[in-house]
C-alpha cells in the first residue's frame, strides 16, 4: 500500500485574528497640510521684508521704527520656542498645531488691517507667539505620523524642500503681491494658507499618546525664555545700533547668564524642560549645530544677495525673486534626493559635510561680483551650487534632529532645531551687518578724496557685499568641519529614547533611569 504523505497541511488563517494595523492612506494628506503650514511660517519672514517699504509709506512710521516690525516677531518667536515645543508634548501635537495656525491667521489679519505702527507691531508679536506654537508642533507631527523608514524619508524630503526653499519663494510671492495688489496682502495671504490647513483638521494627525504624570518645568521655562529674549534682542540691537551700546552687550550678557542657569537647572530638575538626553545624543547635537550654522550663513546668501541685486543691479522685488527661482527648484530637488536616496544609505555625516562644503563654495564664488555683473555669467552658477548644498543640509538636519527621539520628547526636539536656526539667524544678521558696514566704511576711507561720488559709494557697497560673502563662506567651512566631527558615521539606526514620567514607571523603569542620556 502506498505510503500517505506526512506533509502537514497549511494552517488556515483564523478569521478572528487581528493582523498588524494598516497605515492610514490619509497620512499623505496630513503631510500636505503640515507642509502648507510650514510654508506659511517660512514665507512670512521674506514676504514681510518686501512689505516694509510700502507699509512705511502708507502708515507713515520712521526708519528707526521699522526695526520693531521685524524685532517684535523675532523676540516672541525665539523666546517661546522651547516652551511651546514642550507644551506640544504635554497637551498634544494636534491641538497645539491647530491653535498655532488659527492664532497666526488671526494675527496676520490684524496686521493686514493695521492703521498705525502700534497695531502692526502688536500683530507681528502675535504672529511670533503663534508661530512658536505652530513650528515645533508641525515637525513633531511629521515625526510621529511617519514612522516607516522609507515613508519617513519621503515625508522629510517634502518638508525639507519647503523649509529650505520657502525664503526664496517668499521673494517671488511677496514681490508679486506688493506689485499687483498691496503690502497688506503680504499679511492677508497667511489667512488663505491657514484656511487650507484648517480644512484638514479632521485628518488623523500624530499618533503619540499624551504622557501622564509629567509636569511643566516652570523655572526652566522662565530662564530659557528670558535668556533667548535677551540674546535675540541683543543681537538685533547690534545689527541696528552697535556692539558697544549697553542695550547690546548688557542684554547679551544677561542672556548668557540666564542660559547658563538654565543648563545647570536642567541637569537637576526632576522633569526638565529640555531633557539632557535630547541634546547629548551626538547625532541630534550635530543636527542642532548644523541648523545654527545654516541660520548664520544663509543670511549672506539671501539678505545681502538681495541687497546687491536691488541696490546695485537695479532689480525689482519680483525680478530678484525670479532670479533665485532656479536655486529654489534645485534646493527642493536636493532635499528630496537627500532624504529618500542618500540618507538611508550614507547617514547624515556625509550629507551635512557635502551640504556645508557646497554652500561654502557657492558663497565664495559670489565674491566674483562687481558693479555690473550679469545674471547668467556671475550669479546663476553660485546660487545653484549653494542651493544644492542647502537642500542636502535641510534633508539631513531635520530628520537627524528628531531621530531616535521618544514620542514624548518630539515637540521639544523639534523646537531645538528651530532655536538653532533662529539663534543662528540673529547672530548672522548682527555679525554680517557689522562686517558689511565696516568694510564699506573702510573702502571709502581708503579711496575717497573729499566727498565720495555716487560711483565710489556703489563700489564701496559692492566691496562690503564681497566681504560678507567671504565671511559667510568661512562660517559654512568651519561648520562643515565641526559638524562632521560631531556626527556619527553610517545611517541612522538609533533606538528610540525611553519614555518619561509615569510612562516610564509603567514600563518598569524609574524616572531617573529613563531620563539618562545615551553615551
């Protein structure tokens, strides 16, 4: 009799068994909503710069008062970022995000309807407050919505492209609005963006649970907010006045003392505002340093290149924006390629080094300008090189700064990235403005014989821009070395940080052990 086969029959699936949950297909709509909100924030800075001259003519404020329209935003945004990032961790990313979007739109509407300087300055301060709520919550939502490594790369590629190219797009949009409509539409446009974002409020955003048993570190909030306020005000004042005035060095000294106290307190607080484990990870610390360098150096490209094109070459606002359009496109492409193709294979170190090196090379190339440079022959090449570098930097920096982070720390880690860029921008603006003014004055002292002619003044301004470009290139080059030394080699494969507070106790770990940083 033939022997029957002993092969076991395949087990039939149990209809009652639950498989792994399928990702919600609407997560890509969530990404679109987050990117629109991020675009609204990054556009606002450049758009407002273009709106200032016509707003001044309309409302009749002085040149000395103009600084307060920019400083009011920087002060509220920079000083509240870390507090608002932790707030997103405590009350949830989605409600913080939606509150930020709604408030930003309301403040923008008030600014668009402003009938005087006081109303416009108040609206800018309100924009800064709600941007501090919105910005870290948006990046935190991205980190907690996309957890699959492949999808995460695509999501960060899109977000990084918006973050990196938003300033250039702001020049195009702002130039078009001021030329075709009114400076007020540079504020009202944010209401349109916010309406699009709020239409997506019903979408499932961010799956992290709200932590239990976690309290807000009030001494940490007071010291870091006060310290950041003093630093941003001090650097802003240095850009407009001088480094020797008490309102500059006094605020800078106070800010340094307050931030030193904050750092000391964070190592002793039971539930610190910025847990040391967040910043003591080498990769995340390298990402925060990268964003600090980017914030400081990129002003040499955007701010002074725009000055050069408009004051020396005679470009209009919208033509200046269109001149940077190839750079914007390449920046977005590089951010996507970096996140999707390069980061999973090589990790952040080579991308950061290459990005900062390209930015340094492109900025150094800009030192070839003169009083009548052609766009295609002198400006296009270096802006493309620098744009590719910026794309790689945002691709690696944003993803690395939130890598391996516990869900309960996603907001404060995202805020740390934003703080790096904001503080770098404040330092870069003050330092480079001082350098440009000194170089211009020195050129006039060396070449003027009596009253300088308009041609000599123009040449002196060009010399100031060239000096700024050399310094910006140096900032990028030094940053490339420091960041490459700090970042780990290889792809990101960090385990997630442990939970905090009562969630740590639920996992069987004491709070103190859960809060210890990884070596």
